[in-house]
């Protein structure tokens, strides 16, 4: 509308941050509800995209392709696995699988898939065990994830804001430029 203030329809940075936090809290509640409803471990897939734009058409396509590949991979190892929901929010896209595997087995498979898929670094395949407790790489004696831009641990670069957003997004674009089957 011509009489609307210039910011009408746009979120302020604080509003966007608040929406992101609310979406992450809702994701956590969904995951815990799925653990309770399904009675076992839950595998959750999200994109590892920094910055405010988490739902571009390119990311949505990549998410669907990655999820399809993960589903095929997972079904080959756990025929009882089933899709438990897909959602989109300010935090980005997410999908969940209910698995018959214990949390540790599921996390080992999740890491195997992340490491073997050319886009794996652009995604987080998280696992909650049957008690709703996240299974970490470190609990299984596995190395931390590497930064998208350098050889350091990703959490260190994220905490220290070592790389500008543009560099991180360029690294993600470079990974997504690789064919998913390579």
C-alpha cells in the first residue's frame, strides 16, 4: 500500500531473531513429542545455513534431494524406519524419521551419511535417543565437524565469528554445485 510505512511487511532484525528462536524452540518441542509418540530414536534433518535466508528455492530443492537420498540410505539399514514429519519455519526446513535403531547406532549411520554425501556438510543429521537425549559425535568418540571454510572445528569458528556470512554462503553454494551423486 502507498500509505503503509516503509517497513510494513518486513521484519526488523530483532523480530527475525525472535522468530528464529521461537522456531528453534518449536523444533525442540516437536522432536521430543516425536520421541514420545514413536517410542524410539528420532533422526532429524536440518540444513546448516547461516544467516536469515534459510528457505530459498535452491535450499528447498537441495533439502528434498538430500532427504530423498537419506531415506534410501536409511531404509537399506533400517527397513522399519518411517517418515515422521516435515516442517518449514523461520529456522528453515526440517524432517524427521522414526528409527528402530538405538540412538548410538542411528548417530553412527547419520555421521556416515553426512560424511559420504557431497552435500553432507550443508546439513545436520541429528539423533535423539529413546529418552529424548541428543546423541553427540563426541559421546561416540567421533571428531567434531569441520568448518565450512577452514580446517578448524565448526563450533570454534561459529563462536568466534571467524568467517563473514558471504564466505560461509559461498562455501555452501560451492558444495551444492556438486552433483548429489558424486
